[in-house]
C-alpha cells in the first residue's frame, strides 16, 4: 500500500488510513465508468469547458465522479440506485461533507446525461463561469 502524502492529496484531505484505499477504488472506477460518465467525460476532459476537470477525484473521504478544482465544483452522475431512500440519505451526507470542504455539488441522473446532455453541459458552464 502506498504511503499517504498530504501534498499529493491537495487541499482535499482524507483520512490517512483511508486515502490509499480510496485511491485504489478511484483508479478502478476510472477504468470502468458508467455509460453516462463516459459520455460526460468526453465533454469535460482536456479543458473543453474552459476549466480542467478530474474524474473519480478524492474529495475528503469521498470520491467525486468529476471535480473542477479551480471552480470548486463537484459533479455527480447518479444511476437508478440513487432513487433508494437509504442511498438518498447517504448522498445527502456525502454532499454535506463535500460542501464543508468548500465545494459546490451538482447532481445529474444518468438519464439527464444520456438524453439531455445540452442541458447538463449548459448548467455546468453556468456554474464554472
């Protein structure tokens, strides 16, 4: 397991014991994105939105689907399992933790990304400008 380095973790500090596990999990998630994450990443990568985004980025003790550090924005893409009340409670808790670190969190459904991509991209552009 890799040694925890706060400098590499930027300002989004994680528990030093948890960080290496999150890092490995984020790596696996980058290798197997959902269809919606794959589509959205095409538009977020390589500064196509005017600011850089990272995918499966560790923010605190959470892994954000996408993060724009200069804009302090986290974008989450939620699948159908997020309709479950227990998952919604967990999502609220994660959102609160991420917001406590100074980030704004915006959530879209997989369906939003796959069927209303223009709306999703416009909303993100509005927030980061």
